C-alpha cells in the first residue's frame, strides 16, 4: 500500500464532509487586470488590524510621515506595526468606526496624503544570506498578518520548533464573487513562489502543497510555470465546493488528515499560509515594502465597473465604490467580505484593512436581504451541510440559552463560520450570527476568568511572599540572638581567660620579684593602718551627721516655743490688769505699783526669752554640727536651779498668804487677786521652764554626757547667786510676818483697803531671783560661745 506522501505525489485528492455549491459569479472580475486607484484625500488607518494587541504609537498629530514609515512599534509578541501607505501629515488620532461586524469605534490615525508618495529609505534583504531570526524580524516589522481572513501574526505562525511535514499554500478562494487571489496569482505568480521559498527556509517542510480550485485554470498554470523544476512543490486542483478554502477542510482535501477538536494544524505537522501572505512576505524581504496595500475585489450590480483594485490600507470603502462607478439604490446594502462570510456595514467611510478582500454592492434582486426569521423545523439540512461535522441545531438552542458548558461540549469553537448552515436553512435563521455572539460571550467569560485567576495568583504570591519574609525575619532574629549569646559567652570566656592570664602574670611577677626587707614591710603596714583609720573617721562623720541635723531642727523649734510662752504671759498680764480695774475704781498706790511691776517683769521675761532664743539660734548656726558636752550639762543645771527657785518662791508665797489671812479676816480684794495672779504666773513660768529644760536635756543627752569644766564653774556661780537671793527673800518674808497686825476696822463702817508696804513682797523677790538666774545663765552661755573652741 502506498504511503501518504506517495499518494500526494501521485496527485490524489480526498474529500470532506458537507459543503454546498452556491453560484460562484467570479467571471465578472477574474477576466480583468488589477486596477490602480488614485491616492484618496484621507486615509483612516486603524492601529490594530490583526488578532492581538495594538503596537506603541510612534508619531503625533502634526508630524509628516513618509511612505512605508512605521506608525506604531511592536512591543509585544502578539503585536505587529502599521505603516504609512503614502507620505503625508498626521491630522488626528481619534476613534473611528471599525471594519468589524460590531461597527465599534477603535483608535484610528487619520493621514492627509501630500500627493508626493515619498518613500522612506529601504533596505532589502537577501534570503540566501539572512538567517532565520533576521527574516522573522523583518516579517514582524513589516506588519504582516494572515490575509486570508483571520489576521493571525505571521511571524508567530512560522516560528516553530517542531518538525513540519507539509507547508500548504491556500489558493482555493472558494467564496462566491471573490477573485483577488486569482488575479494575484495570474499577475504575480513568481513573487508568490519567492515568498514560499522564504517560508520553506524558515519551516524546512518535506513538501509544499498549493491547493487551488479547478475553476481557476489560468492561476494554476501561472503557479506551475513559476515553480519550474523545484522539488517537492505540488500544485493540486481541488473540486469546486464551498468551503473547500477552510483551513481544516483544505488539509483534509490535500492530506486526508483531520485536525482534532481544539487542536492546531501544527499539532499534526502542517502549517498553512495564504497566497496573499506569501506575496507580502516576498515584498517585505526582497524589496523592504511593508504591508501597506492589498488587492480587493469590488463587485455588485450597482457598480458600473466590477473589478479588482490595488487599494492602500486605510482607503475609505466609499472611495473604492466611487472609483468603480457606484450607483446606490434605496436601502442599499454594502457587504465587506463575500456573500457567505461577509457582514453588512452602515458607515461607508470604514477603511480597507489588511484582512479586507472583497466589497460587495449588490442590488435587491441580485442578493436579497434576509427575510424574517422563522421557527426551526428540525429538518437537519444544516447538519448535512456543515463541513466541520457539527450539530448546528443544538448549537443554536444552547446559544440562545447561553449555556456555555453545552456549547463547549458540542464543540462550538470548531465552527469556521462559513455560513453553509444558514445558506441551506429553510427557516431563514441566521445561525452564524448566533454562533458569533456566543463565541464573543465565551471569550469575554474566559477573559474574566483569566483575570480572576491572575488576580488570585498574585494574591497567593503576595501571601506567600509575606509569609516567606516573616519566616526569614524570624530566622534572622533567631540568628542574631544566637550570635549575641555566642558573643556574650565568648566575651565571658575571654574575660575569664584574661583574668586567669592576669593572675598567672601576677603570680609570676611575685615569684620573680626580690624579697622585701624589714623596713619596707613596716612602711607598708603603716600605710594600710592609716587607710583603715581614715575610713573609720569617714564612717563616724557620716553617722554623726544625722543626729546633728535632728538637734538643729529641735533647737530651731525652741525659740518658737519661747515666743509662744511670752505671748501667753502678755495676755495673762493684760487680763489681770483688766480684772483689778473692775474690783476697785481707786486701787491703792501700792497695789498699782505691784501690778505695774508684775506687768513689767512679765514683759522683761518675754524679752529675755526672745533674746535667749535668738542668741541660741545664732550660736548653734556658728558652732559645728557636734555640740559640746559641757554646754549641755550647763543648760541642764540651769534648768534644775530655776525649777528649785520657782518651787521655793511658791512655798513662800503660800506661807505669806496664810499668815496674812490670820491677821485680818477680811483681806483686801485687790491684794488677794494680786497674790493669786503672782502665784499663777510663777506656776506657769515654772511649768514652761521645766518642759523646755526637759526637751533640751533629752536632745542634748544623746550627744555627750561629759560637761565642760568652764561651763560647770559658771553654773555653780549662778546657783550660789540664786541661793543667796532665795535666802534674802525668805528673810524678808519672815520679817514681814513678825510685824504687828493692823487694827481691824469697825463692823459698821465700810472696810478700807489695807495699806501695802512699799517694800517688795516675797513673791516679787522670788521672780527677781528667777530672772537673775536666767540672765546669769544667758551671760555664761554667751561667754562660752565667744571663747575659741
């Protein structure tokens, strides 16, 4: 049994399922040469004319461009640039109606030709000398994409790594009316074969198969003549049947291979290109002419001249129609593409693009408009005509229901939108329209799903990165902590080793040092003793600082207490004077003298107490923090003597009062009040003196118990003086008691006030003695403070 290649060499051609035989109507244009059109007034150049993304814009409004100059740059693998079809000025870059079934607006560059048709510098390549990378780069930079209708970027389609068995050139052009490829093969067959040779260099196939319908004998002959004696180049004429020009259908016709659902021809070792694409490759490589024009069939009974024209990319369709003598009818339809796969446009200013191969302007009688859609009668004619062996009826239902899962299950993606099903449908259902809408919805859903998947991938990557950074940060912190611990241990070991080394050095030095003599040892011992003694003295000073501060505070409080006592004494004297004034309006002269003397004595005692407190404060601020023991003993002795003198005075006053009460049963009220007041004053003064002496004794007893000799002598002298004064006071009191009593006044008469002798009373003598003792103590203390320590 012969192999597949042997069968191909033998010229065997196979068949495919389905297909239809509509009237071709090609004879109207395939007998005329390709016409050249004048440069239009405006060119509308869409920035994207292929499957993929638009390139980066290189020009701006107001720029003058040259013919063949790139207007965009391919910055993406799925992008091909567009070029200026002629020289001129960029008027605007704005949205314009697209040449698409949706008629949506897309970015478009509007060029005003200047009529000079000035070329940019061109650099042709030698295919024999150029490598594959250079050829692919030239194909992409020239803006070449599939010209058979799909518009797939050619440089991607021919840049393959796996081996290619067959390179198929599609020259079938099966759709009615269209003869653009037919005329191109008739007139430029040699250029087409040159382009095929460049593709062969890039793909290295086993054989080149050129498929062409049997209704194009002149084109077939031209290709065979251009091939000449080249090996493994085969021109195969296939039966005229629509859609034999479909990619999968032509592969099955020429090789008897079927492309699996959802796969590409490359998966079975086949690459297919259109004859128009091969011609554009030859021009780009050999002449450095980018894809700036193409052959377009302009047909229809409303045209005076139906023909093929070489139109610049961007030429408005209205200019092509006017150049062919267009005479519009009411409700005129203009179709871009053939009658089977084309689409009607409402805006006749849409431009010619790289995939435009036909413009139809039929009359109503020639190609009537579709009638009203009716219900499907389930005849099955669509399934019989489908060249892809699909079930158009089920696809219609699922398209209307928008059930994308079922559409995928019934292989909607394999539909080539040939229109054979709609052509044979008796219910006039536009099946292809429904399929196109469903495909667009599926693409949008897939696009959204891809975006969601990419977003999720970015989120997962971000989460993973944050977790990784957190883990790295934790590990880094642990490493730093371990390093710190190691450094601390190392420093501790180093310090220990350093201490050990130092001790060893000291021991070595001690062993190596000469023995000290006796004098040096004694001197070293004395030095240590002196240091110990100095330390003990510092410690004692620190201990005595706190008691001194306490004593200073207590001594500071004593003057305040003395001032309070003086104020109390003045208040009592004032009250006594007011009481005496109420008893008798005319007191005795002796009584007045006694009260005045008492007041003066109290004032003198208060002044002496204030002076004593002030002097004591000044003396304590001048002396050091440590009080002298002698001063403490002297103050204690003075306090005791003052207390004894006060007690003696109170006893004498009491005895004198009793003696006077015996002399007269009714003593004078003023006298009685004066003696009572004196006794109270003496008692208050004695109590204050005792309290003050007690506090001072307690504070000073903590400092030292040994009195100074000088102060002891002074206190003894004061004690003797006080004793002398007390004896004098007792003698006077005794003498006063021995004096004869005065006679009592008659009972009937009002008692006269008793005359008080001008001589001082024992109480006054006792007070004077106490004041003298206080003055003596103050003088002794002042004298001691004035002596140097």
